[in-house]
């Protein structure tokens, strides 16, 4: 027979339907053969340990291939078991042999074999699988809620990994800048600042130079004044001598007159000269180090203030970056299309919410409704739901799931510890003992 490439199958994107299945010698099942009608719910009832759950596990193995086979899956006492599942015009067959191992294949009804069966079945299964309550159960743990968030965003076509990473990195940068700002604010507060202090440090060397120049000038003045006083003394002595010798020293008088005129001209205003007061300069030298300490403190204050201003600018820019990232994320969320109206994610960890309420805070019926709708919306082509131990749910919850699955034309297959009229088949010893559907 010619192999078929399932990528060219005739189903396209249309749904496929479970038509029936046969399970033989798998786990607790001896032999169960069931024909399945479209949109029909099948509940296997019976006492504990009779093979009800084994039916669902066998179906999962049949649709999961070799990788889904349970350990020790062949019924005790047997050497071979099998699962055959009819889906539209395909037959899925899993044979377990205690010596040869598992064999898995998918064929069309005409016998044509599908070369890549798991690629085809992957189209049937979809994102969540066949358990409509799987999504709800994830909400019981923190890790599970994170998984819920991942699934919801994948369904809505959202990928916030890059945005969340950018936000985390920007937040970390701003945290570091915040620490620097606080440290700089504390440093700035501890630094003294004297607005009366000079802008530049006092130069002791310059002051000493000025004092040296002033001392030189003062020495010159002292010398001039001393010379002047000496000249006056000599003049006076000469006058006294001249008085005694006036008549005899007429010529000398003329010389004295010339000397008087020369001295008057040479030393004009010399007695009006004032000494330079070096006291302020010497006081500046005495206080120079104290003044310079204040100048240095002011300079440190200015630098700290400038650095604080720079860090505050960075702080503001990073805050705006975080706001922009949040805004982009909010826009993406607003434009996203989730599979159920009212369903979304929020917060930095993308927590799942329904009508604004965290999923874990919803009532049981609301959680079941959301989980079922998501399972159906994201199911593959095969609209099949399987629930083991459905008796754990109340009647209203069972009806809710049943109605929603059947409304989509799908099948609900469940197990229940019961022999009530709600059961489609009663299982005993791994076989169907009673068909309550008639």
C-alpha cells in the first residue's frame, strides 16, 4: 500500500469526530468496545477498581502514542494488549506486547498508513489536551498559576518575555540609581556650606610675596626718612655754624641756599608717605587654612549637588521608561483577543483574571466554566473531553461541562464511582456489564 502524508489530508482545518474505540487487556480493562455518537456524553460507572479509570488512561495512551504508554500497562496475566480508536475515517492502533514492546500506527479506513502519525494527532489534541478541568487544577499552586498565565498569553498571541525582561532590567537600573540618589542626598546633607566664603582658596604664597614687597617698600621709606632727618640735622648744624661765621662765610650761605633748594626738591613730600599696613595680610595668613577648608567644603558640596542632579535626571528618565513599558504592555493587552470574553492577565506577573477577578478567587462553577470554555476553544480538531472521577463534581457542574461540550458537537467521556442512571455503562471486572443507555 502507498503511504499517505498526513500534511495533505482532506480534513483541512475542519473538526474530526470520535466514532468509537475498542480496548483489550490494558491496565484494568479486559474488553470494552463502544460506538460513539456525535455530541454524546459517555459516563462509565461502577465500583472502585473495576477498570473505569483504565478506560480513560487507555484512550489517552492510544492518542498519545508510545511516549504516553504507562509502565506495566498490559493487564496482569496477559502478554498482549491493544487500543483501537476510530476518528472519522482514521483508525489509531496501539499494540503492547510483553516481549516485542509497543507498536503504534495510524491508518485510514482503506488501510493506507500515515507516515507521521503524531503530527496528525497533535492537530487533534490541541493546546490543552482532553481534560477540560486541567486549566482549573493548575490554579491550585503558584507554579500552576504561572502556567495558566503562559497558556492564556499563548492563546491570545501575546509574548511579554522581552517586555518583562526589559522592565526587570530597567527596574533594576532605577533601583541602583535610587540607592545612589539616597546616598548622595545623605552625603550632601552632611557637607557644610558657607555662602560667605571666597570662591577660590587663599594663596599663602601670594600673601607672603605681597608682605615681602611691602617690607621692601617700607625699608626704602625708612631709609629715605632717615636720610631726610640726617640732612636736616646737618643743615641745622651748618646754620648754627653759619651764624657764627656769617660774615666770614657769605659764600657758604650761598651754598647752603643751593643745598636747601636741592633738598626741598629731592625730598618733596617724603614726610607725607605712609607705611603699608601688613596686618590684614598677616591675619589672612593666620586664617588661610581655615578659609581654604571652607572653600574645599563648598567645592565638595557643589560637586555632590551636581552629581545628585545628574542621578535625579537618570532616575526620572528610568521612571519614564518603566511607564512606557507598562503602557506598551497595557496596549498589547487591550488589543489582545482572548478565547473567552472577560478573560485577561494583569500585573507584572501576568496573573490570569476573569472579569477582573483572579481565577483562584472565582467560584467553583465559574472556574469550571472558564476551564471548560478554554479547553474547547483551544482543543484541536478532535472535540473530546475526558474526566476521571467526575463524581467529585456536583450535579450542576457536571451538567455545565456536559452541556458546553455537547453544544460544540464534542464528546465527554468520564468515569464515576456510581451505578446510577447517570452512567452510560457499568463496568465490572474490566468489562461492560450493563448498558444503561439501552
